[in-house]
C-alpha cells in the first residue's frame, strides 16, 4: 500500500470543536416555533390488563393540545421482523413498569405532566413473572404474550439447539471434563443524554429529529405504524449523547411525537426523564449459563456443551439475535472441535433487554473464560498457557462455519502479559491478576430484515465548490463522521476538514443500516473507500486531459491538496468543466459466510477483532472490597484508521466493563426497578476508574478498509472474566457471577471456611427441553470460501 | 412519570413569576420566569444557552455543571432567584469555536470528547480546578471531576487533556 497521509494519524475528530464548545445541537436542544411538549403516561404495574383508559379530563386541561391513547397508534412494531410485538401506546395489556399507555402534547412540559395525572386508567393486575425460573414454569395468571405469537410453552420467547460436530466423540477423547454454572447480571447503558425526539408535519411530510443510533430502522418503523409511504417521512439523527446499544430500537416516544405532530399540525418534542430512560432500557440480558468442557491432559479442548438462558424482559427487541450471540461467538477465539449450543430466551415483566455494547457475547465470554481458568487450575496449568494452546489460527473456519480472517490473539496476549508482568506477578493474599481474551464481529453479516441490498452506501459529490460526502451512517460519539472524512480525505489527498459531510438524514443520504454491531468503520468505511476511489479516477482523468497526459495516469499524484499540476480546488473546476457536476457512489455488502443450516445468518461477520487483557486487583478478605489497580488491554483492530479514536473506544469499553463487573445492576424488587436513578444505579466515577494501558495491534485485515476492523465493543468482553480471575488469584475463591460485590466475595470466603466449594454463584441450570437439535456437519477448517463460491458449493452438495 | 403517582401536579395554583436579572458570561439578561424554574431551565429554555446539558435533573450526574462566581455548581439544583448579583459562566462563556479555551483545545486534540454530552460540565469543573490549582496532580484532577459522570471515554483521555491544558499554562 502506498504511503498513507491521514489514515493512522492521531488527528482530532472532525466534530471536535462543536463538541467542546457546546455548539453541537442534540435533539433536546432543538426548539421550533410553536413547538408543543409531550409527556408519556406509563404503567405502574409490571403485568396488568388494561380495562379502560379515560383521557377526557386530560383533554380539558388548559394548555393541552392533544391526547393519544393506544387506539391512535395500534399497529405493532419491533426492530426485528420476527418480533413485531410492541405498541407505541398499549391498550390491551401492560407488560412492565414503564410500558407506555397514553401521551399528551401541551404548551409546556409542566402542563403535559399535569395532564397525565388527569388520565384514568383502570387495570386488572396480573401476577408478574420476574425470573428465568418462573418464566419456564406455568404462569399463575397468564403468559406475558399471546401463545399465537410465541408458539411456545409458558413464557418462552425463542429457543434453539445445535450440534456442530460429534460431541460424544469429543468428550470420549477428553482426559478431564468439567461442568460449571455462571450468571451474568443485566445492566443498562446509562447514556448521559436522555432519549429525545422532535417531529414536524408540514405539507404532508413528516420530519423527525431523534437521538437514535439507527435512522433507517426508525424510518421503517414510522412508515409501518403511521401508515405513511417512506418517501413522506424524513428521519434525521441529531447530535448524539451516547448510545452503547440503548438507542438502537425504534421507541414509543419517536412514534408518539410523530403522530402528535400529525394531529396538531405543530412541532412536538418529547424528552424522556432519567427514570424513563431506565424503563426504555434494551440493556444487557441477564444470562444463566451451564457449560461442560472436555480437555486433553495437556489442556486442549475436545468438546464444549454450552447452555444459556436469557431473561429478555417484556418484549422481543433484538432478542431473536441475542439468543444466538450468547453462544455462536465462543468458536472464534478457541478452536473447539465439537460444539453443542442450546439456548432459550424468556419473557419476564421487566423493561425489555436488547443490545448493550457486546450484544449477547460478554455473558458467554464470561462463562467460557472462567471455566478455562478453572480447568487450568484442575490440571495445574497456567491459565494463560492453557488458553494459548487453544487459540484459533488466522484464516481458518470454525466448527459452526464462522470464518476467521486476520487474528492478532497471540500478539495481543504477548503484549498484555509482558506489560503487566503477569508471569512474575507478586503472589500474596489479597493481590491478584487475571487474564482473558475475546473477539467481536466487525458488523453482522446479514441485515436485520432480509434483503440483498448493500448494508452501507456512500455518495460523493464534487462541484466547483469542493467535495461533499453523503452517508446514512450515524455519529453517536464513536467517530462515524470522522471515519468517513478520513477515508475520503486519504483517497483525494485532502485534510479531513476539507471534506463536507452530510450524514444520517434519510431525505438526503443513502442508506447505512446504523451504528450497531460495530459495523460502521468496516462497512461505511468500505463504501466510502469505493466512492472516493471512483471520484479520484474521474478527477485524475479530467486533470490528465488538461495536462496532456495519456496512457498511464499513475504519474498524476493525488496528495497534499493537489491533483497533478493543480490544486484540488482547480481540479474540481476542471472536473466539473469536463463532466458537469460529478457524483460517485460506493457501497458495501458482506459476502455470504454462514454454513448450510437454518440460523447460520446470525454470528458471521466479515472480520473479527481480537482483544486480550490483564486485570490487577487488591481484594480485601475482611471487607470483600475489590480495588482495581490497573488494566492492560491489547486490541487487534486490523488497522487503526485513527489511533486516538481507537484508544478512546478501547478505554471506554474497559470502563463500561468494569462497571458491569463491579457494580452495575438492572435489578428489580417486587416487580419494580430497584433503583431507576443515577445516584442509586452505581456506575464508576473518575476515582473508581483505574489506569488503563492500551496497546493497539494491527493485523491489516484483507477485507477491512485499509485493513481496519472494529474497536467499539470487543474490548469490553475480556474484562469481567479477567477481573473475577484476578479476585480468585488474590483470595482463592470464585465469584461466578457479576457484579462482583463485596457481599458476594464474602459469601465465597464463608463457603470456603465452611468447607464447601470455595465459590459464590448460581447452583444449577433449570431443567428445560431444548427440543430437537439441528445437526451441522463442520466445515473443513481451511475452507475460506464465501459469497457465490460458497453458495454454489452448497447447491452442488 | 408513572400513573397513580402521589406527587400530583398543581395546575390550579397561580404560578408566581419574577423578573430576574442574571449575569451570564459577562452579559446581563432580564428574564420573566416562574420562581420555581431552575437555573438549568432558564439557561436552556429562556436564554437559549443549550450548551449546558442535563442528565438527571436531580443533582446526580454533574452534566449540568456551570460556574457561579468561579465555583462549579449544579444548575439543576439552583434557583435563579438565589443568584442576583452573581456571575454565571456556561460553556458558551469558556471559549468559542473561533477561540478555544486551552482546556477545549486539549479536549479536542486528545479525543477527550466522544459523544460530547458531558463535556461542557466537565470543562467547567476542570476550569474551576485549574483556576485554583494551576498544576494539579493526576489524583487531584480525578477528585475534582468525580462528581461528573461520563459513559464514553473511561475518563482516561479527559484526565490527560486536563493535564495537557495545565502543562501549557493558563491563557
């Protein structure tokens, strides 16, 4: 590859000035003339039938302009085509405390809030289902959703069972087999910005500004529920105050303000309160896991049988994907010759769970890493050494058909073990280190709704005034806009600030599926690269003609703001003179990667990132307090398009992981959220967050833009198991669930002093019939075929 | 707001309004506002100073931090009627896109703002710290900013940026 001028440089993000001066306009900062304010009435019951809703008195409150109830927006929606189970306002039953029931638009927020108090809702309260175990039993009153929708027993939402390879043969080869049960508690994203949306309806066209991560999916949901054609709806991503997966579903308030704008003819805004943000949730699924693993005497894995049960909360959300993710990604870090994966997701009367940073994978990662630590202890081996012996190799195919391309696991491991001095660590009670690894997808291989279109599209325009890039990708703080500018600037020989950007506006930008599944750098980056190279060719052609160069155009340099003999500005004029206004487009669609079986579309990614981490702790046997001294983390990002932004993603991931590992908990008591406030929902502050030393590893992936892979989610995964492992190293006891609170540490120590197993954690996995397993023949590990080649092979077979 | 909440809103009671004279970023403003409106609401909704953000409106997250006579205060817990004659500084008064304050410059250079939502509050808390202690230690920075939550950065680059701004000295 030729010299890179922008890629790899620690340049400031393109929106840095707007962000540090407070100029950036977030959704709640938008004020429009005659704007009304909306508040939403939510269920106070975890589970109840709605008998009646009387909004008459609310409509008469002075200053109220409109009141909506469920019949005004009756069409169900949901992020996944197979889980269209939510209503913007429910009129039949409520399924969690916080489920929306009615909405008011008034001249100010205070009037709207007061009008909510005037709405009379009559409920018939039903027995709530508040745990995985309860959900798998016959309910006292009735299932949370209709049987016609779930088509499964009790409160089971989805279930799946797979056999990849010959499990029995694998266990037969094992010298040592171990079973463990783990629990990973749910947590929420806690974005600093509360969700907010503003809608207008003018000339039969609806415009919505929202703090969403997915303008395209919100666009689709609005069209469905409001029964408007998509060309009459415009969704614009406002400056975004943090998502982490929590703003990746279409939300009730987005639909409600849209309908209210249509009804009143005035702009309408709704900003959730902090309490409501806890109910909007879509956070980490609480997951119970049972894992059985066989190894040879020298620590090589022969078979893994993995079961998970996900507490999904009240609605589907991303659940049909989450139920896969808890298990599918185990095979991309360790070479597992035979793998049985069984999983079930249940409905409970809690705020709906969905994708939080790492979506479904930190739970499985937690279980598998800790079990390997325990196996190492059983065998008297160093856990890092045991794990290393089982690392996947680059350019291989896993037992469940996931294709691994570039893989920096070994280098990541070396970096953190060396830097932390893990092998030479001080061995004394109360001090310990833990090591864990992980991988994560660089974008899902399939779209959320089935289609053959590109996952990301970028258009470039050059006219006599310069270049503009258009892309539906949504900047949520991760640097999506910056990546687009860096790629275009690199290819056209410009500085990032020379590139104008129009992003996340469904009227003007081509579709990008959104900021989820760590897909933006890989997919929008590749689309931008293609569009920019096409534009570069056109400009070079026009400039060559002007310079009288024929044949080989490679002598025309594109660099430092110049194309050949001309400045970029002059080249734009020359290009426009030659061709008229120029436009090019680029797009990216991942190839088919998954194997020949039902469900193979969830899990494949065009490339996986890899991380390794060491956590160093002081753990106090008297108080149970765990103090993290330092975290070393190495992340294989393929190539750092901007090392500053990559490091920021890695550090943020480590921090968020420490929150989950030590304190954060979306917990319930008597059917209600235990602590829906930022004071009581504990999250790490400046003083709780330890030093984080980050190493960026570059393996230059063959399919990533400039070789880049994801950075925003993967580095979260190894931290919780490494922390638990460090506590074990310090105190000799296992805490087999997060968060690792002082109480749990003390319980584990007490268990040991009573002569019981030195651990605290779940004791058993509930009995459940996962049904008939789908048997899948494993691929040849060297079979790298993808796309049409692979599809032809399946047709031939 | 949940249905059946005991904290009913009182609409029939007359709202008491007062003319407030507020000095914000060196400019004097006259505002007619209900006496119960918080400084956060008055800044954002009546003065159009939307650089000040809100995360909880209960004094828990530090997002709405502004300076009152140079000291960091949570604007969601202050009533403007308390602030006659006091000088209020918001992020708009710290610097501008044309002339960044050294803290803003350092935050931009080091990637200390990701989503940027907590940034205004943290910048002001950091400014108050540097005014008092021009060369704070690493731990003094962490302590001074401990009331401000950030979910994006893991705080690392924020501390580095404050250190860089301190190193470069005050303007």
